[in-house]
């Protein structure tokens, strides 16, 4: 291995007189004032070159570092940078004491072409940096260790069969990783092999790294459809290295065969009046690949279609030529037509003979691509023809009828003109007539220019002529009558009535129109239609001439409708008399009278429908209310018929206990019943707003208040009262109300039998508690009932049954669970 090591050249500091003087000067100055003068030293460095991929043995010394401080200090060397502390690590190292630099591994130049290394010198004793950080470069010398490579190594291309001689539309690219600019990276290419060998391919190298293939001759798809070429790239290094690439070429079919017409030769017959009809299909044969530009047919009519009566197109599905007649051919002019039709392909024809392209193409090869098609014209009955298809005449309107307007000239090549009959096709106003033999058009009525049938001063009549052929043929002609104006229309008002808002305006516009044109229309002249002085004192027209005027009110008039006669004349003096109605009123809005509003109005159909729908909905709601009311009355009817004064009251109030105490007295047996009935019918207790003709059964049946009512003096025990309460409450499974009168009568009747010795009843004053402390509390009042009397609660009468039915229905509607 050859190794070239360039050593570092160190700065030499000579001991000159200047240097000594500088040191002595520094000493003398130091006595008075310390002045530091730094001496300059300089490193002289070069680049170290190493050989790429050195085989060793390692480590190998590559250089030695020196410094002038070594003479006066014990120094320590250190290095950093690429190959030491940066990638790639572990390549370089240094002996700290001697400054020897070593390499430990071989280096690939293509990965790390150069190393930049920094080194320092330190005092061993103090560790102080003795000099500035300096650097040196280690460059790696290239060796030929990389062969050229193709990109890509396999190239697949397609070339059309009809490609021209010369360069092929692709290139070959090779590159070498070795150092650029020397023999190791300089590349040469050559074709190693070609299969098949013809046409011969060669390499053309316009660039050091690019090459193109070129050829002479032509490809033949029918003979050879693919080629394989092996190309080599070699560098000029020592030793030389190389690699190869493969080029695969596929040849695609082109138009190398002429299309051949396979249609039989025969005469085509066409009626002379036929148009837009397919009359022939022309099939072709082609040896090129189907559905390619080289096989798709393109037809052309070469001769015989000078008048443009025919066209030919290609059917894309069958590749046939479709011949169509697009314009009728006149039999009287031509009875037989011969068309020459040729066919080509979308792609131009390409021929290769003996390995060379043929140009130009011989005409003899195209003989099979042409055909002659004779077409025979079949005679038909031609229609009559008007010499003037459109005839224009000029007339003055309102001319007297009877004059001849137009006599047409009609010819027919197939029929006798004397046997042609004429008819009207279009005469919207029925103003003309046509002679059936001669076709003469005459006016049978006056023509009015202002008629709605006249458009832009013209009136159009369409007529037809029919021959006697089989079948009959018809020709049509048009007569356009231009009508000029005359003064046959007097002016008229656009509106005959209007409103005059006296609180806003004192005049209204008078605007006339005239159907006639200038000079038979405006400007107009205006005047009042009467010479009555009273009329002139009330109204005035201003201006008296022009396109419009204004009717001015001269005095204050009562609100109402006024008819004002007017006379209006056109420019030629043709007058008209008009009555102009003016409604005088006070207006809230512009031209809307607030004093003369209409008393009737009309509704739109949709509004009437909405109104009727609302009325029907209201009637339905009333019926539902009536039904509900009747249903409730039916439920209560049976109950109310027993006592018309009873009403349902709220029963969710618990009766309070009495705080009044007095000596209990019971009525005598004789007066007991009468007193009860009298008190029940007259007592205000049952007319209370919360308890009326009933009793509440929520937590406890309170009969104590009724004892106060009747003044019962017998003391009933609490046990008896509780027994009566339990008896009454045990027969009821839900909250309800019943008739207190019947209950009290029943209970008092029982008491009459048990207590025969009641004292005589004396009314008591209960609005004062009194002083009797031994009076039993009214809370102890109770209704006794034996257990054998529970059957009485099983049937409480019709009133209770009606009430129960009402409660049951309410429970069901409100879904109350008991």
C-alpha cells in the first residue's frame, strides 16, 4: 500500500533582537506600569491525504503534531471533530504526549470523502490552553471500487411498427459513485448483443452518462414483434469495472394493410323525392388489428356528388360505410347517377419492403379500396310550383271589395296546368276568395288595418295548387298584403270616468288615443261638448290641444258624480263626442274616495272557502257541547227528579267538632217527627256553602252538628257513636255523598223505639256557651246502630244510585285507583 503523509509544518519563533527587545522593554515598563505585549505565533498546516479502503495493519501513524511551547512547557495534545468525536467515530486518535496521530480503520471515500479535525495544546501541570484551537483536514484518495450502474437495469418500451428511421424515443442512463472527473468514473457503453439482429441497432452517446439507441430500416409487426438488447457500461479505472442493462422492445401494429371493399356491385334505386334515407351499406376487410387506427375505415365520395345529394359515414360498431340520400334528386334532370366511393384508414398507410420503408405508396395498392355505385332515380308525381313562392302587394285599407288582388303563375312538369285546382289554406279574417281554376285572389270584404288579424300592417294569405296526378301533389304559395292607413278612426278616451280628490287636486287628466297612424292621429284638440254657460262656469279644459289635456274644476261643488260632455278631434279634424264622468270626493289615499266607498264587496273563492270552513267548524263545536250537556243531564235526571233543590257540593272538607256544651234535651215522642221535618226543611245548616243537603265521609261521619240542630238532650256514649260510625263506614268502599235527610229520619225512627221516655223538647239558645260545665260535649253525639242493621246500607235508594253512577264514570275517565 502506498501511503503519502504530509506532516504539519509548525511555526518557528526566531529569537531575533526585536523579540529580545520586546521582552526587555516589558521588564522596564513593568517597574512603573504593567504593559502587556502579546507575541504572535502562527501554525502552518496542510492537508493530509489517505488512501481509500487502506488494508492496514491498524492502527497506523499518519502524522505528528508540534508546538513551540513544548520547549518551555510540558504539553498535552488533544483532537476533536470528524473521525474522533463526530461521525464516523473511532477513526482517528492522538498520543497526548508525543502528538502522534493514528488511523484505526479503513475509510470509504464515497461515504466520507474528507475529515475536518481540530486540535489543542494544554499545559499538563495547570491544564491551561497554551495556544488557539487550530485544525487540519484529512482527505481520502479515490480508488476504483465502484462499477457503473444503469438506471433502470431493465428497460421495457413499446414502439409502433411505422416508426421512422433514426433515434428511438428513449435513452440509457449509467452512473459511477467513484470520484467525478477521473478515470474511475468515466464511462463507455456498447451493445453486447441484439436478438433478433435486424433491423440493426446502434448506440449514440450525446452525453458521458446518457446514450441513445438508433436504427436504420423498418420494423415488421407481422414478422417480428419483440427485440432484446444487452448494453454494457464500463469505467476507465484500474482495474476497469462494468455492468449491463437489458432493453426489451415490443413492436405494436400500425396501418400496413389497405382496406378492401367487399360490397357487391349492383344498381341502387331511389325515389326522386326521398330524403334522409339510408340506401346502401358498404362492408370492408382489413388485415390490421381490429379497433385500431390502422383498421378503422374512413369513407369518402370521390365523384358523382357534386350537388351534395348524398353523404357517407362509418358505422363505429360494424366498420361499414353507410350511404344516405340527404337531398331529393330531380328525375327530369337526371335519371341515373354513379358515385365513386373510396375508403382509407384513420392512420396513414405504411409499407416496409426488403427492410426499407416504401414511399410514396403505389396507387395500384389502393385499387381494392374504391367502388362505383350506380343510383337510378325513380320518377314520381312532382307538385305544382308557384313562380313566386311569396308575393307582396300594397293596398289602402277600407277599399271596396271585389277587386282582383293577385293572379299566380303555376307550373307542373308532370301534369296539365289546366287541370290544376286552387284552394285557400289560410285566410284568418275571411277577407279574400280564390278562383278554383285560375287561382286569382280577389277581395270579398273591406280590409281594416286596425284589425287584430293584421300584424305590423301586413295581412298574410296562404293558398295551394293541387294537380290531378296519382297520388295528387300539392304546391303552396303565400300572398302578403301591405295595408296603408286612412283616417277611419276617431279619437276615444282611454278612461271615461275618474275621481277628483278636492282636498288634493283641482284637475284630472283627459287622455285620448287614436287607432290611426300619423298624420291621422294626434295631436288632438279638446273642448267642452256643450256651449252651456253654466257648464263653462264649472269646468275648463287646458291645454286645448296636444296629446292630452286636463279637466279643471273652476268652483267648489258638492261631493257627487258629474257628467261632463267633451269633444275631441284628431289632427285631420275628425271629432268624437265623449261623456266624461268625474266623482268629486275627499280622498284619504291618492284617487281613493273615502266618502263614496262601495257598499258591497266580493270575496275571492279561496276566502269564501275558508269562511265556510270556519262556520262548519263552529257548528260542529256547538253540536259537541250540546251532546255533552244532554249526556250530563241524562245522568242527573233520575237523581234530580226526587228533589229539585239538591246540588252536588265539595265533600273533601272534614267536619269540625262542636265546641258548644249544653244540657242535652230530646224532643218528646209526640213532637219529634214534626220537629225533625220542620227543622230539616228550614234549617240553614244544610244550606251552608260547604255542606248542603249532604254529609262528608272522608275520615269520620260527623253527626254532632245535626244534634245541635235538633237539640237532642239524650247523652249518647262515645262507644255507641263509634259503633254507628263503623257500621256506616264499613259498607262504603269509595268516597261518595248521600242524602242526609233520609238518613236522619231513619236513625231518629230507631231512637224513638229505644227511648220511649224522652222529655219534652224545648228550644235552646246555642249562640252562647253558657255556664253549665257539666254539659256533655256535642262531639259525643253519635248514631247507634246494631250489627244486625247493616243490610240497610246495601240499598240506599235511587238518589245514591245516580250519584254512584256519576262517581264511577269520573273515576274511569280520570283513571283513579281506589
